[in-house]
C-alpha cells in the first residue's frame, strides 16, 4: 500500500507517522541510530538517536516504527544495537492512537494520530516539539468552516465548496416575500375594484337619466311636448305618432253596422276607441254627400276608409270587418268579458215575453260570447243609434282587457277566428296591433270617446276640439302635392238648394266638396277663408268658381280638414250659372 503524496521533496530525515482527523499526513524526524564506532572525523558518538538532552536518568531508546505492516519481520539496521519490535498494522490502534494489548498497538508504546508517544507502561520518553511539528511546505490542519479566512493564504478554486442555506430559512424568506407581495397586490386590486365600481355607478346613473328622459319624451311628459300645452307654445299634438284601424261590426241577423276607430297613440301611450255615428256625413268618390252607414254598405272597406280619412284627417292603416259570429267566438276565446251594463237585454232568440233578460243591468257583469253580441247590438225602442254604439264600445274595451298582451299569443287568437281579413290588414298585423291596445287597456291607459256630429251629420266645433284635435291629431293630414283642393261649404242662405248647387259646381271644377252643414241664422254676405298662405290663390279660384267676388277672400279659420272654407250668404244666387 502506497503512502499518499504530500508534496514534500526536502532531504531532511522525516517520516510519516499517520494522519490527523482532517486527513492530513503527520511526520516526525527520523531518530538517529547510535554510532557503534567513529564518525567521519574519527570521534566516537556520545549520543545515540533519540537521546533527549533534557532528560535525566536512564534513557530508553526510541525505536522507529514502520508506518505499514508488510507482514514480515523487519531486519535490523547494521547500525542498530538491538532488535526493533515488529510494528502492528496501520489502523489497528484505536481512535486515540493508543495500542491495546494484543490488539496491534505499537509494541505497547504506540503513537497517536499526531505522532506522539502513547501512554504505555513504564516511563515515557519525552519528545521535543520540533519532532512533531509540521514539516516545511506542509499544509497545516484544515481550518474550521466557521473560522475566518486567512488573507495570507493562497486559496484555489477547487478548495471551495458552495454552501446552500437551509431550506426552511429560504422558504420562510420566500413566504415573507410572497406575503408582502400579496398584500400589495390585494391593495392594488381593491383600489382597482373601487375605481371600477365608481365608474360603473356613474355609467348606470347616466343611463338611468338618459332612459328616464327618453321615456318622458316618448310619453310626451316633458315640458313643451304635452298635448295640454298652451297655444303658441311648442306642442307635439300634430306630430305625435298614431296607429289607427277602423273596425266595422256587421249584425248578420238583425242587420245594420257599427263603426269605431281603434287608436294607439304610441307617443303618449294612450289607447282610444273613437265611436263613429252612422249619420256622419262623408263624400263619396263622385263628390256626392253620403253617410257612414251608406258608405259601408255601398263603397266597401276601401272607399269608406278613404272617405273617413278625408273628413277626420286620419291615416287609417287597415280595415277590420267583424261579423257578429266572429265577435261571439272572440269573446269565448278570451274567456268572457266583465263590463258594467246600462240596460237589461232580452234574449233575441226568445219567443216568449216576460222571460228573464239575457243580460242584466248592473256593474261587473260577466258576459259570454252570446251575451256580449246581444249587448253590443242592442238598441231599445226609441233610443238613438249612439246608445247602441256606446254598448259596442264597452264590449270592445272589455275584449281588449282580456286579450293577451303578448304579440304571438294575440296573433294566435286572431288566427283561431279563421276570418277572411281585408287585404289591407294581415292577421300578424292585427294581432300585433291588438296586443299593444290590450297592454294599454290592462294598465288603465285606455278610454272610449264618441265623435259628436250635428243632426245633418256634419262635424261641429265640439268635435274639432275634443276628438279630432286631441285624439286624432288636431288637423287633417297634409294632402299630396297634386291632390284636389278641399272646400268646406256651410249654407247660410236660408235656402237648402244652395248647398246642392254649390256641391255640383265645385265637383265639376275639380275640387273636393266637404259638407260643413248649415248655419243657425242666415247672413247677407258670403265669406271665403283660407288658413295657409299657400292656399290664397286656391281660395281666389274657389270664389271665381262659385261666382262670388274675390274681395270676400280673407285669411282666417277654416272648417275641419278643409283647405278653403266657404260660408254661402244671401248674395249667392242659387239660379246663377257657374262661372269659370
């Protein structure tokens, strides 16, 4: 077994005696052999190797110990005076370098790991300090890891080792950093959420404000948009959007018709049933005067619709013909109607007198389909037609209150009736329109109004203000650019023949004749007025057509839906031939 190389190349007599606990080799001086003759100078040696000059008494020679046991007895040097004891194998001594008996100690007087003589039996020889000192150029004991580095040493890279910090301490530091970072992030996130909430709140408030203003504008409740605004202010009465259809109830058994306008004011969200008396004066296609009842029977739906538009200034989108059997089915489909009746209605199919009425007079009466038809068409002996018309209006409003507000459901109800509708109104359009009115009726925003007419069927002043202006828009629709000028004629001559003569003259002249009725008292001078300055020339032409002086033309108030109003005075000659 080879000794480890320690780098020492000097010539001094040192020998390896072992290794310290750090793995470094330990040397000592090789003891000199006692001379048995003369040295080189012819003098006898006085001291042998291992002699301690400071020791007193008998000295025992220090025998060199071989570092390794080769298993053979070492031969004595020719200079030895006696035999050396055989060395025990290296590593047989204990941890403290003391030889145990029979255990391979260094002949009872072994050396420890640092080359010092062990505590054996007998007197121990003293060993000088330089005998156990480290030889030159030999590295000393390894410094403790905790000791500071010496600046005078030359350290090499391979002599260093990286020391990692304990994992627990590193995790603690990381946890603390994470905790600090998380706190900061949480604070920043809290600030961001707070800013987000503030922004969201501002946006919501703005949307609510805009939505509220839009609803008030849509409902006409903003200042200046209400129909109740004073004259001269910014009013939106004529600009309000209205959806209108006309419904004709045909009594298939008793005969006769009843007509009403269903109006949905989408601007003010107000629904109205406008009842039209059968005596309402209309002008047919040839310019002749007729009544609403006659127009429904002769002119049909299209002609009647156009005639009503002309008189009332409405824009009717469609016509709904509702025969009494379909009204019966409609009431049954919606689940009966609840109304307050104003008369006892007998059963029209009853042949016995004195039987209980089919419909009793009273509040909150539930009417089936048959009962509703009987009540809507009932007209007591001697009653005016308007009384029966009002009952029809009650039934229609009761049906709307029970009809579904859902567009699809209302359309399904209409389709279930299996009616053949007028081409101007499809079942989808009718269902959508009725669902809107049903929603208004359920919310209490629905009413019924009767259009007042005079005895001759013409419109009076009350009709212009209460119904035509407030409900239907106030004025007639603007005619097309090439439409005929509408001339309203009021007879103040005292001669009824003057009206017919003026009508024929105007129709032949290409004008549209409107019957404005008769004045309560005769007047001597005729009057021709126009409301729009653009109609001044038309008014002058009307005066020439009727044979009246142009000096009678003035700007002023015109009758309903007329472009030019004419009041025929006693200066109008009935037998005068038409001029122009």
